[in-house]
C-alpha cells in the first residue's frame, strides 16, 4: 500500500458472526500502518457488531442495504482513499494503489473447489478491463474527495457507480488479487453467475434495478 495514501476500508456487514473475526484479523496489518477500518452493520440479529467492535476503528449502524451501508461508512471516513470490501473477501498481503489513481479495483480470485470458479474469475477480470466496469467482489476503491455516493438501489449499485466514475476516466485495474469466497457460487450453482451477467447487460440497456432484483431473487 502506498504510504502516501491513507486508506479507509469500509465493510458492510449483516449476520456475519461466523466469519467476521478472521476477516478483521486479516486487516490488522493495515490498521497497524495507520489505515482505518470502518464496519457498517445493517441490522444484524447475531453478534456481528459486538465481535467487530474490538477489531476495527468504528462500528456504525445503517439501514439494511449494501449501498446505504457503504455510503454511511464513506461519510464517516477520514482517509484519502475509500476501499469498499465485502466481509467474505480478503485483500492481498501486499499491494500498491498508485498515488495517481482516482478510482479502480483489484483483480479477483474465487476460493472454492468447483473447477469453473477459475473460469468465472478470469472472465470477471477480463470483462472489467474491457468495459471499465468494476464490481463489489473486486474491492472497489475511490478517492474520498470525488466519491459521489453509491446509488441506493436494490441491485447493481457497483455498476451504477462505475458508470458515474467512468466520466472521470477509466478505472485503475490492479493485477494484485483479492480472494473472495466461492461459497455463494457453489451453494446457488456456478451457472447462476451467467444470470448475473445477463442482468448486468439488461441494466446497461436500461432495465430498472427493482425489476432486476426480483429476477435475481
């Protein structure tokens, strides 16, 4: 991580007690170097917030919804660069965000046993480079000074933000890989990923996020 940039890692959570300790212990080296970690709970019914409290800099509450939670974390952040991290995603041990970067994302690796997960990850990274669209699984980052806020829609908030930020230039695509859990792909079926890609295309073509959210569920 570039020492000139102070990072604010914003982690939206909801009922993540089973894995939250490992997630925040992995961020301890960043905190030790002066970066901050902000957890935004969307109304967990388990002990997520209590566990996180001793492993981050701030725990906030916000209305349930990833976009609303991430926006609340961004408003409370003090860093130069906001980094939005899913609770089941791990940052690489060492990485550099260039001082010139305005916004961007990491390459992604999906941790799981299904043989198609490597193909899915490669396709995500390639598609992102070709389109300039980043997704939440890729740990998006953006300068706090230019962050416009995630559109608070039920689905595709990452794609919608990318479309806004592309007006400032294409994303910085880091080759360092974040590792995200393949659990949901394996539980729901890897081929369900194809449905999400189709929904992203429909959103790009003008479909309403509310309609897409109903299809996804």
